């Protein structure tokens, strides 16, 4: 079987074509033998390995991609509206980070997510972060204050529940109209929140200077776009 499969590997077959050959040359023969004889477990494992290698043309990268894609498929199951009992486990561990849906959009470091998080879920977040970095989806996650590996205090990502409940999500949320940071009093008045002033200044100090500049420029650009949309250039604004 191995010799026959290797001969076919030299041809430019599609994955579908290789799967058909695997069934014909491998699976069918194994089933035929198993129907009449006792097939040792090591033989079954060896056949499985050969078939898997044939399907993915002996490329380890392809195998890794398959493993990662299968793991990432769990995200849609997590986010579905079903009330499956198994969801209690990830929901419990991720509640301290704002829940799965919010965390996926963040610029997180998988190693800093809840220390008790099972390895299965930690790997899922690692794979999803790789996917985000390559596709550039949720790029605004760089400006999120929460679960952001670029904004840390004592080498830990931040997630303050009281701030999250007040919808204080982005760096831009704590900027004034001129693009500067709100004073502590302005911050409290804007969000009607009671918090330790030390937390506020710790947070501002934790934001890297280059990220502050990018956030300010983005904020000012958004404000200017809003003004242009509200007051088009060809209209005269009377006092």
C-alpha cells in the first residue's frame, strides 16, 4: 500500500483526488483484511499515519494548518445561541476578561489570559491571534484599553470590571475634544464613575507613547470627518 501511495504522490493530484485514492488503495484494503483477520493495533496506527501523510503530501505545515483550523472551528460553536452545558467551562474562565466575544477582538497575549484556563482554550486563542495578525481583522483591537498586551501594569494586561460596565473600551474614550487626555475630574464626570485616581494615572502611564500618538491622530481624524459630514464644505455656516 505504501509503495502504491508514494507512486501517486509524484503526480499533481488535488486533495479530493488524494482522498479518493486513499479510500481505494488504503481504507478498502484495511477493511477487507479486518473482515477476515485480526488486525494488530500497531498495524492500524501505521496505516492511519501513512494515509494521513499521503493526504497532506508529507508536509508538516499542512498538518499544522489542519489542526489549527479544526481548533478554530470551535469559536463558532462557542458563539452560537445554543445553551450547551460544556460552554460553562470557557464562560467561567473568560468572564474575568469580558467574555469570549469581547476578548476575540482584543490585542491579547494568550499567555496572560486566566492562568487556570485549560490548554485546549489557550491554544485556541494562540491560533486565533495568529489568524488576526495575518488577516488584519479587528485591527482596532490595538486601541482597546482592556486585554491589550501593549498596555500592562506590572506585566499584566488590564481588565477592570467597573470600567468595562461603563463602556470605557478604547484609548479614544478617555480623550477630550482637542485630542488630549481627560483630567481625572473630567473622566469621572463624563462616565459617572467612582474610581481610584491612582488607577487612572497608572493607565495613562501604561499606554506606550507611540500608541498614544496613533490614538490621538485617529481620534482627531474621526472628529474632522464627522464635522465634514455634518457641515459639507459647500454649505455656509451662519453664526
